[in-house]
C-alpha cells in the first residue's frame, strides 16, 4: 500500500492505527513541505535581522529575557534537548512510541513551527525503519507540552539517548546508523519545536480510546447475557423510552440489547412464570441503556476532542508565514501563545476514566446479582452443590476489588496544578498523568467484563434447555470455546485471562458489527 501522507491537516484515527499497529509507512506530503519552507523562511529572516524571538535567540521559560548569540543558536537547541531529557519510570510501549513519533511529525508538518522539512522527515524515517526512542513515561505536567517525553524522542533523532531497533536497546546514534538515517543537526528553534507539544498524552489517549470503544461494545454484549441469566425484562429497552430522552448513547445501547436478546427462549419462559413476582428489574439491568449510554456519549466527546488535537499546531511560538506585523506584507509573524497547554486533553482523559470506572461499576453489580441467590433465582454462587463448592463467590470478590481500584484511578487529574519553571508555568494540566492511568484502568475493566461474561454464561447454562437469543448466543459460544461450564470448583484465573484476551482482541465487540 502507498505511504500515508503526513501534512498536519488530514490525519485520522484509522491512519494512526494503521501506522502504529500495522507498521504502515509514512512520508511528508508535498504541500506540507511547502508550508514548512515558508515558515522556516520567516525564522531565517528574523535571525538575519537580529530581532529577539523567543526560543530562537533567547533562553527558555523564566530565562526568556536572556539573548543568545547567533553563533550559539544551534548549541542552544541541543542543550534544550539534553537538559529536558530527564524523564523517569517505565518506558512507553512500542505502540505508544510509534504513535508519539507520528503525531509529533504530523504537528510539525502543519507548517507553523518554523522548522525545516528534514525535521519531520527524520521522524517519518525513524517510524518507517522501526527506530523507536526509549521514552520514560513519567516527568510531564502536560503544560508547556510534554517536555520530558518529547525530549527523549528528540535525543534519539539527534543521535543521542537510547532507542529500540529490532527488539534490541542501543544508543540513539547506533540505531540511526543501522537504519541509515542521518542524525538531525538542530538549527534555530528546531529543538524547541520537537519538545513543545501535547503529543505524548495524545498518543496514549488515542490508543486508549480505541480499546475503550471495544470495551464499550463488549459491555453491551455482557449485559445482554446477564439480562437473560437473571431472567430480566427487556421492556426497559423499548425505543420509545429512548426517544423521549434522546441521548444517542442510550438509544444505541438499548438497540444493541434488543438485538442481542431477540428470540430469547429464556425471556419467553419468564413471561409465563407465575412464581416470579418481580415487576421491575434492579437498576444494573433496567438502567443499562442510561448508564452504558452515558459512557458511550462520554467516549464520543473524548473522540471529538482528540480528533481536533490530531491535526493541531501545539508548540510555541507559532510562525505565521502569510502575515506580517499587521501590514499585509507577507513578511511573516511569530506569535507566542499557549497551544502547548494540555488542559483539553487532561479533561478528556478524566472523562474517559470516569466512563471506564462507570462501566466496571455497573458490571460488578450485575455479577453480584447473578451470584447472590436472593436476587438471581439461580443456585447460590452459580454452582450446583453450593457449600461443597464455592463456585463464583470469589469471582465477584475479584470484580469488587478491581472496581474499587478503578474508582480511585478515576479521580480527576485536570484540576490539579503544581507551578513549575520558577512560577512562569504557574497553571499546568497534569494531562500526561491523566493519560497514563487509562491503560491500567482498561486492563481492570476488561477483567471485570470477563468475569461478567463467565458468570452470565454459567447462569444461562444453569437454565438449560432454555437458550438465549441467537445473537447473544454467539458471545456465549465464544466464552465456551475458552471456558467450559463450572460443574465443580476449579481455579478460574486461567478462564478470566483467556476471556480478557478475547475482549482485548475485539472478539465480543465484533458481534455488534
């Protein structure tokens, strides 16, 4: 397939996932090259005029008033990269690193950074050759960009630091030499342009969103099976209910549940069961469209925010080649601002975290409903010979533990701020920390959903020969392909792991497509 064109204007999630997950090739688009050359010409003219321009011939942050001689401009940019490369903690994964490389190249390609095309081309070459900088995940407050993570990326691009090449950790210089990529020799503003941006938190959130959307659909599938295991009523999913409170997420989840449970023999049996005097189901069943729907709508809002950020210029100062000090001369203008501030992403990350914790919370309640004989109308803890066997008793305990952990993980990060850089950067977003906790939360959610799927299928098996709906039965078959019905106690840890892997692979979410 032809290489994906990077131009700072048209990158979408599908292309991002192709590059990150499928190693699709990338190249700088011709229109982007022209825009970059135009903005670079502005910087060159300003250097020649000896006019003070932040980050070009001045110090950084609190030291912006310090002028740098023309002879030291290159050294200034290298020093910036070296001094800011002070991240700590576990390194970003290969996928996260690839996303970061792509997103930074795309932001620079937009043509407002004032750097040469070779800067973006080097990042593209690193992606294409599989040169992945070693980037510690901690150390960014998400305000003047993700400075520390991006500095480690820049280090590898100039032939310093460390990189992973063909599964081996080597020096950045050795990695570039092996891949036959010339190290960047930084010129005016280019170190700053590589460091000043939101792409580390954006990379993590973009990948997390994909997994969250898979988990979202999986949650609907799990809920449909739980509904039948508990002999619940689908009346609450009537499309007329959604129509009079018209949230898109509510309507979609209700439609999914109706479709999945269509034709359920268990439901038909429940209609005629005189012994079941329940008029309404517990909220964890009856309010599934409202709760799952709210999570769906949150993911939609997160996607909209990230889609804007994918093709945004997020460094500082920005170079506008088609303007000139308000005179219309076209001489160009450099304007200092704050597009590097991560507050939109930090708030989106908090919203995503709340959605994930919500899905886990209601799933755990359905698990409890199924394992509790007082609410399930099934054998205690979903096993025959309860007492001799404990069945799913501790499965619910594990789900409760994970759900409780997720509640603390969902605490907001975007309302926190610790001033930095001698109080010059006095209000920061903490967006990177907000993004970093999404992967652990996704792992917890998948495990809770795995437990729900196992419990629901166990409950449905206990109702045999009655069967669930034809579409929900596809999910039951996937579970049973990995985990046989529990007839007597055994360790279910391997079963949870197997179903969690199926969830991550999208096996259950694909049923809805």
